[in-house]
């Protein structure tokens, strides 16, 4: 069963299990009416018709639907009672009143639910606009480099969380950031916005990725109050396919897929997340690798690597990546997300997930 929602809302789609339950209730209701006719004078199952507008209200966002169904149920009650002269007066009065009350209550419930869904839809629309402003999709191609990004919030109604990414073209080459702010909710989003703002400015003036990481760390440390930190990957991609410099600030290492084999680009020594450098005293350093035509580099947040199946096993991204195919980075990321969703099943993602892929075509 589906029904059109009010203006400004998408159509109402009921899950298959819900539809089956409603169909079952409808069959029982019809069976009850047939049984009532077969029982003869003196007995009635007409009160069960009060369920009809409730069932109708579960399939729509329009109040007129349960009102019309309730009117039909009330007419059916009157016909059943007129054919059953032996019913006591208390039943003749209480049954129509019950059907009428059920109809009005169901219509009121539909109005209330539709109003709340409209509010939620508006909030989601604003969140999508905020996401587009905060997390700007990169160009699909920059020179010989192809890029794609995907972001999935763990709470579908949120649309945005603490994961972040940015791609900036500068005179030093393409600067890439992918990170994950500690925590959830608006505080995490505010921290992500601060990190992105500093990165977009500093990426154009700071040539050294290690010093760029220090700038980001200092910005997080200077934030008042919450003491939040963020793990991050910083990439410097030379425009002429020179060495790619990778700065890893406590983040899951990127995965390099080359000639069908996948390897982790782990940093030579661990570095603290952004915002924790003062506590650890460690400096940020950058490692490098030489890309080849056809190489694909996959950056991800722990929402992917820590996705669990029904038995509590983590998603083995490095092991499954060689078997996932896509004609371009965008198709590959779609394949990864589909594989992750299949892995976690009905439980869904427990954390936000961001993926960014780069492929060197030449």
C-alpha cells in the first residue's frame, strides 16, 4: 500500500511487513462482517468495523481517507443493525458511537503525523543544504586525476555528522582532507566546520602537509570549551603525477589498489589526532609514494572499517576491496557502500561513514 502525501512530502511507502500485517487485518475484518451476517438475529460483530478507519489511517497522510472509510463503516453498521431487530438498544447506540469516535481519532492522528513528518522533511531539507555548503563535492576530474566522494550519516534523518572532507586545487597541487571529528551531533558538526574553514584557507598558503596539520591542530586546540579532536588524512597530489605526500593524523590508513592488489599506506610512525598534539608532544610527518597509471587510492573513516555484521565482526575493507568493481571511482564507492550495507544487514551503520577515492588515469 502506498498513498500520496500532502504537498511538500514524498509519497508514503509502507514496508512489506507492514503491508502484510494490514492486509491480514483487512481479511479478518471482512471475515468478521461475513460471520456477523451468518450468525443471525440477536448477535453482532459490528463493533469490529471501528477498526476500519484505523487501518485506513495507517496507509495515508490524508485525513479524508479514514473519514471516508469511517463513513462507509458507519453506513455498514446501520445496515447490519436494521437487519437485526433483536439487538438491544445499548448495542444499537454504542456501536455507531464507537465507529464514529474511532474515525475522528484516526483522522486526528493522520493530521498530527503528517504535520510532524512535514516538519522533519523541512529539517532534512535544511540539513541537505548545510551539507552541500559544508561538504562541497569535488570535481570528477582534475587533470589526469579522477575523484569521487560519498558520505553516509548513521542517522538517516540527520544527513550530516562529524565526518568531513575537502578537495582544494592550489599552486602546490591538489590538497585533500578527509577526517572524523570525535563525537556526534551539532557540536561535532561545528568542529568539522571549523576544521574545514582552516584547511581551505591554509591549503593555499602552506606547502608542507606536516605544517598544514600543525595549523589544523592549533585551530582545534584554540577552540573554547569542548576539547574535541579529529583524526585526519592530508594528501598532497602533485599536478604532474609526482610523489604523493600523505600526512596521517591518527586516522585509518588509506588503501592503495594497484594491479588488483590492495595494500595499506601506514605511516612510518604514529602521529596524534588533530587537537591532541600538546598532550602527546609528537610532531606531524608526511610519508610519500609514487602513483602509477591505474592506481586507485581509497580514503575512509572508521564508520566503514568498524561496521559490524550480526556476529560482531568488523567489515574487512582491505580484503573485500579487490573483489569490488567499478568503471570509475564513483562506481567503486557505490559498490563499497552496497557491500558494507550487505555486511551489516538490518542493523545499519553505527557511525557516520565517508569515502573518498582518487584514481590516476595517466
